[in-house]
């Protein structure tokens, strides 16, 4: 929004801004924020930064936790969820050094920048552009309890068919797996999605379209246009923030959990992508399979080679692996295909023009840290290009048929995604050298991530599942 502090101060004065809200991203991919009076945003702050304790963000040991962050003026927008006139903006984290502070290598925004710099240094492309699809669920309420004597959760959705017996039921309910593009009056959240998309537009996020998704209990989707990797990582954080807060303001609750309802469609985050050089789409080759170039195929090869280890970054929750099961349009087999939603990589069949040709990676979900996830996708693709990994040489496709319909014998011949979080973490332990190239990811960051996610997994495993009581209590 602003090129320099002079522009920012002029805007603050003209619009009577009272508070500057500075947003940072922790290791896990959650926003943290610190707010200051607007008059404190000045030349001195831009030079010296603001000190904070990084150990509480999951990044640093306590004995080396003092760091500083600097406002990113270019990311500023007017905060829509504050009663006091507030200007929000992202911040970048630096390590304190004697001569001058240096960017902290583990900070998510810095990792994305490092991945882009490495791509350019390898002379592969000028741009890596992506377009995530945001799937999420909107409920009227939710509650949970986790204790030694009780493990329970309850979701309430007026839209769902399970609410049809309520006394105040309208009779208009969306059937299980029957929500795809459903119209009003069943689509009860149409106005809320409109509001969210307007908020996204005001924050500089280009919305492609929005609609009700397959899940009959409030599953939604918003798609955005292709854009620069770093901007789309920021936009992903902002989109999640806007959706959650807009829902809360309407008395509802939003979640990006991959599988909040066991027998419904899950929430993924499919990522469309292209490499560009001097404005040209490097993934296009007329007449080739799906009009994809050798560069595109090598990029796909890199993704498929490393997709099991990528899962630890793209699907970093125990709940993620409740989504990655057959029968719900979620991929389980490692391979690529055109127009096939059962493959990990899908090439949209309706895309024909040179500028639009692309493919999507369908395995990830929005519980990831988007900066690490998107940077890792790029690094896997670069590895595929540099090593000329052709997916056809590895029995990774093209699979232009329904992979769910294969016999057990045929399925056994193919490679599959991890079926659990520990399996994904083990894959990342064994396969992460491609992430370390160019110093984009560090061993310390990989180890911190593995420790954090493994700790979360162990915490979940401490508690019995309610279905275990049903199945085993009387044995």
C-alpha cells in the first residue's frame, strides 16, 4: 500500500488512523499481533524495529530469543475488525547482530523470499505464481471437551439435514455430499461469502469466484486468481483471518479443519501453479500431453518424487489424514492426470490457452503454514527441473481413469501418500535435502518443525477416541 514512511504518515493523518496493528506469523502458521499508537510509526521505528521474545513464537531457544521485527509498509490495509480506526500491516523478523540486524532464516516470509531468490539464481524462472483454493466449513456453533473423563465434540448447522427435525426447521436442508453449487434457500451462507469476498477485495486479494462446496453441512469454497508466491502466502493468511472474523461477527464459526465431519467431504487447499519467464508461461507446449511442456513435466516429477515428505508440511495435522482417504475426491495415489480429481496432481481439462495452462497439487490443506508449504512446493519443483525427473519414468501416470476403482492388486503396484501424520514426519526426516538447497530451509527449521508437529501428534494420541468405546468397551 505504501512505498515509504512519508506516504504512510500522510495517509494516517488524512484518515485519522489511531492504531497501527502489526501482524507476525509464528512457526505453526498462526497470526500474532502487537499494536502501537499511530504516532509511533516513524523513521526511528523503521530503522530500529521493535524487540520481542521469539521463543514464544516457537522459533528460538529461550537463551537466544531476543529478536526484532520491522513493519512492511507495502502490506498495509485498513483493519475491518477494529472499532478504533486501525491500519494493519505485516512485519518481518530479524536477528540482532552487532553491526546490523539480519533476516531471521526461519521466519516464514523470509523462507518464501529465499525460495524465490534461489529459483532466480538457478535461472529457472522470473516468477512462480500460484492460486490456492480455500475450502472451509461454516457452522452455527461448535463445542468440545478434552479431559481424562470426557472426550467429545458437537457441531451445530441449521443448514445440515441433521437439523431437519428441529421445531423451527424451514424444511430446506442440504443433503450429505449434496452441497456442490447448491442455491438458495439451502445455501444459507451466500450473503456471508459475499461479505467475505468484499473484505478480501478491500485487502487487495483478487477473488475468482465463490460457491457452496460438496459437503452438505456448511462446506464453502473461495478461489482466487494466480499471483506472486509471496503475496499469495500473505493473502492465504489474510483470507483465513477474514473468514474467521467475518463468521464470528455474524454469530457463526469457521474452520479450515480438513475433516470436521467424518462422513462428509473434507476441506483441502488445492494449489494451482505456473512458472513464468519474461512474462511467458514456461508450462505450455502446444500439442504435448495436456499442452504441458517438458519443464512442467519435470516440475511435476519433482513434486511427485517428494510428495510424501511434502505431506509433513502440507498436511501437518492428525485430522489431515482423515481427509486423505478414498471416496471423497481427495487424492491417495501418487500420480498425475488430466481432469482427474482422484490424482495428486490434476491438470484442468477446460484450460487450453497458453497463458492459462497450469496444474494443481491437490493433497494439501489449509492447516499448513502457507509460507513453508508454498516454498516447499517450489523447491520440490526446482529439484525436478534440475534433475530432469520425468514422472512417466516412475509409473506416476498419466492416470486418466478413476484410481479409486482399481483392484487391490493394481493399487499395490502404485505409490501412495502417507496414511498418518507419523508416516509423513518420517518421510520428511528421510527426504529433505531438496529443501536445504540454496539455504532456503535450514536443518534447524526442519528439526523445529518435526519436533513441534510430533508433539501435537503425541498430545492427540494420549486420549481415547469415542468410537473406541463403541467398538471395544465390552471386550
